[in-house]
């Protein structure tokens, strides 16, 4: 599927998973939600339909206040303060 990008030794699995989760949760909540939706729905559709879904979700996401905040934070070299809007 191409989703696995890390492997952990059994003794490091919990700490590694928690670190990955913290990284995901530091991102914009709308972006995370749309990413999960694209993955879930994309598994049950054709490649072309999955790409259309991804483009549609990206278009919606691009209009959010969180996207503007993320871009401003990047340009200002600071941590973003996402609001879920």
C-alpha cells in the first residue's frame, strides 16, 4: 500500500508510535481528517476516482483558516496555532 515508512524494534514500538502520533497531532486537524478520509475512501475506489477525491479535498482545505495559518507560520518560522477552522 505504500503507507509504512517506519519499522520499530519491539522494545521501541510504543515510544516510536507515540512520537509519530505527536507529529501527526501537531498538524492541522482538518488536514489530518481529510488525509484519513482520502485513505479510507481511496481504498474502495478506482485510481482516477481517488485522485479526484484527493483534489476535491485539497481544494476545500486550501480555503480554510488553518491553511492560511500554516503558511504564515512557515514563512514567519514559528509553530502554527491551528484552530480547526
